[in-house]
C-alpha cells in the first residue's frame, strides 16, 4: 500500500496478499529508480515502513535510517574528495552539509517517487507524507541502508552517485 494504513475491512490473508503485491510493485519500481534489484524483500519492506505503521512485528525504518545516514556520509565525502581535489576542508564541509541535509534528501526522495511506497499509520495521510520533509529524508536514508545491506557498498555507491553527483559539482549556496 502506498502511504496508507492497511485496510481493516479485509481479512488477514487478503491483507497479506495485498501487502505482498504492493511490495512487489515497489520492488520493481525501485529497482528501476535505484539501479538495484532487492533480493531481501523483507528488508525493503522495513525500509519503507514508518514507525506509525510498524504493527505487531515492530519492524520499521528507524535502525536502517541510522545506518543509511552513515553510508550516505561516507559515499558523499568520498565523492567530494574525488570531484574537488583542490578544495579546502571548509569548502568540502559546506558542500557535504548541503548534500546530506534533509532538504536535499527530501528533493531526491521526490525525484525517485519514494513517498508512494512508504507505509504509514492512519494518522499520516498520503498528502501529509509528501509534505513531511523529514519523513521523506528518513525513508531515503533507510533505502540507502537497505541497498547497502542487500548488495554491499558498491550498489549503494552507484545509487548515491547517480542522484548526488551533479549536485556535488553545483556551486555552493550563499552563506547566510
């Protein structure tokens, strides 16, 4: 299901079938958008599950988000060092912060169309999920961790470089 709670009018078998078909649709779409075909569908499901929808399993994206933040940081730092070999540490830090902040992650999440696959509890509607910058950023970090755990550093690196390389070469934002 996309950014919605599981329907309560269906039985447990129907709900499980609907959840699995939605997960397969998400896996296929995200394989195209990320360049990585997920072998572990359960990990992908966890990466797409907001804490408000964790249900009886207790599985949500928070732990993956923690790891994804670190994988993203490593890959972006390496990318910046390679792309800007003569840049001073201060410039690299500014570029890094601009590339890993919630605004940038939310924009990339929107480019991928990630919000349509996020499972949330009933208190978060599809429309509000699309507006919630931190939810979109957190889910993207969880997705990066899921790619890393499913395929290793190289698939995660390819994904990050696919969406962050042009941004890494962009001019620095004006300091305020």
